[in-house]
C-alpha cells in the first residue's frame, strides 16, 4: 500500500468507493462459477437511474452523486438504527463531513439498485464498507 501514502486525505475524501481487490488464484480463473448475468445487472442499473431521474425531477439534479446537503436531508433520511450506525462509523473512523455525505449518497444508490424506497441498515453498512481506505489511516 505504498501508493496510499501518496494520496492526500482531502483527495481521498472525494472518491466515493474505496475497494480493495485481492488477486485471484489461477484455479479460480479456470473454474466457472455462478454469477449474475450482465443483462440482469444492466436492467437493475437502468431501473435505479429511472428512480433517480423521477426523484430529482425539477430539482436540477440528475443522480445521487450530485445531491447537495439540503437534498441529502430530504432524500436520505435514516431511521434511528441507521443514524446510530452512521454516527458510530463517523466517530470510530474519524470521517470527515465530506465522507459522511459520500456514504449517504452511496447508500441511497444501493437502495435504488434494490428499488427500496428508504435507506435501511444493510444499505448503510454496505456503503460504509466501501470506505476501506478511511479505515487504513489509523
């Protein structure tokens, strides 16, 4: 992770997803496993895009990534459990306000991909997992 030290915190904050991709063993490459078909993924993404376009109609925004703080409050409301999870993550990982907003946007997108009206704890936990480089700072 020598390259990680070259990325400043403010730059890292601007990256929505931090995902570590481990190397794949040759045996795994040869084996055909069950995976979701590209057409199914495409349909889910198109549905999520339609949900976002409808949500932001008249808002001057086209996707979750473009949400402003006022829109985050409107479209990314959390129940008490979700708020508790996010509060704990922010404290334990010492996340910035920008990282907090990124997590909410990613959680909203994950919920949209499942066609869920509200962000639930599972969506939030998955979004937090995508901030893996934040966890490496300490």
